[in-house]
């Protein structure tokens, strides 16, 4: 089915499934193409769940669920991928048209070809292969083709879990092919808490030659940045399941303050990206940042406001010996001849939405990790062999 998988990738790459937030009109056209594609190939059980979005085409963000029966309906094997992609970015950095898939040297180039069309294609063709061969998986097999992953999943998987929660059982096998390593060995089972801090330091603006008449917010904020390095010492636990095995606290973005050189700024804003091991509650981090801010206020005569532009507590991890993990390890060993191991990551995936509901989910695929980059590509061998892994899992009783 390799040629068919490549042709499918070419077709869906040409359909710009950008969220309204990213300047598009949603996933409607892509969803309708995929739905018709599945129906033409004999998939008769396809449910469409539309999440309302007035800014999107036809006022909805469509989510599809395609199913085939297994030898047993005691549980369901779920493969979950998403349709939406990110914008192309700076076109000058692309060697090809990002919306016209190009096949070269065993790769498919184009926006979305790896994130998440590789996992989407592998999942869909796993289902189609069972139909084509007339073989039933050990259990019912369902593929979730979701919207809105790139901008928060509120109208995608989160909407499905809210409105179709009864579809899912704690005995189900849930695989999300949306993160991985080039050597196939990482099975993601846990995620750190994510806290993006916005720190606004307020002083008093004045002329650069008369510093005694003002309070330099930039200077105070700079001291704050340096002082926050102590978070590494305060939250110093290690967990070898994660890579890296520590919590991380890094100053990242800084907003512009005054436009001219000879003015002392009265306000300064910077951001921090914090990834906290599940050992610690997020509130303990916020309390410590506030304590440090109080010290800086006293030392520099400024006021510091601390906000968050994103805050997500760690979801309960999938146990490293959960059935979804052991089934994947068996299949990966058989197909790729490597020993995969369960790991935690600092980034966030939609698997956290499953885990917060007590549903064990594993994130796995074989990726070159070029998602969101110019000249994004999918390795054809990865796309095909990952489908073999999913099929292997489906055949394990």
C-alpha cells in the first residue's frame, strides 16, 4: 500500500487545514476528503462529531471516528491523529511549495507531512489493510481523526471526550502517533507540568541622564531573571523516566520597552517557560516565584505582576507496565528490531487529555522531528513501518 499512502499524503497536503486562529477556515475540506476516501474503500462506520466554531467553514470543526469490528468487542484499540497543520512560515526558507507534496529521496516534503499526516496516514491505512485483507483485528479498531490539535484541542479531542466520553473504556488500548524519535525507541507515557510565566515589572520612566528621578524597570527585571535561576536549586528532584530528568526554568521572550536609548523604562515584560516534574504541584512554583518577586520589589522599589499565559498541571502518567506500553514494545521490537522504553517529556501532547480521565494512553511514532520547520518532510519508510507496528498491536490478543 506504499504507493497509495504516498498518493494520500499528496492529496491531503494540498488541502490547507489551518485553524481560524492561524488564518485558515478549519478542517472541513480535509475532513470531507478523508471521509469520502474511507467510504470509497469500504469503511461503513464513520461518525462525524462537529464542534461549533463560527469562524470556521460551515461554522464547525469536524472530528471523524472510523471503526471496523474486531474478533472481540470487549475493548477498542484507538489510534488518534489530527488533521490540522500549522502555517508555512517564511516561504523563502522553503525549497518547494509547502502545499504541494514533493517525493524525493525516500521523503515526502510539504507542510504537515510529518505533523501529523504521517501518523494520520499510518493509522488510516492500518484500518484499510485489515479491510483489504479480510482479517479482523483482535479487538474493535477505531481511528480518531481530530481537529484543532495545533491550537489547543478544545474543538478536537477535548470536545470528543466531553461529548462522547462513554465511547472510551479503561480497558481500551490508546495510541497517539504524534511524538517520537528517529530510532523508534521512545514511548511517551508522562509529561511535565507546563507553566508559561509573564512577569511585568513596573517602575518609573525618566530621562536617561537623570536616573535618580525614575526607577529602572529593566534593571529590576534583569535582576529578577538572574534570581529566578535559583528555581533549579529549589526544585531539584530528578526522575529518570523523563528526558531531561529535571524540571527546567528558562527566560525566553522579552517585550520591547522604550523605543529610544535615552529613556529609562518604567515598565518591562519578560516571559519564562517552566516545565515542572509531577513531583511538584504548580502552586509551589508560583509561590516561590512570588517570594523572589517580593525580594526584588523591596530591593529596587518596583512592583512586579506575575501572570500565566499557559498553565497545565501534569496529567497522571501512564504506568510504564501498562498494556498499551507492553503491546507497543512487542510490536516495535518485531518490526524495528529495537527495544523501546517508556519515557516522559517536557512538551505537551493530547494524550494528557486521556490520562486526566483515567485512560492509559501512549504516544509513539518514528519521527525525524522536523515538524513546524521549513522543508518539513516525512520519511516514507517511517510512515509504512509505523503502520506495521499498529497492525501488530491490533493482532495481539
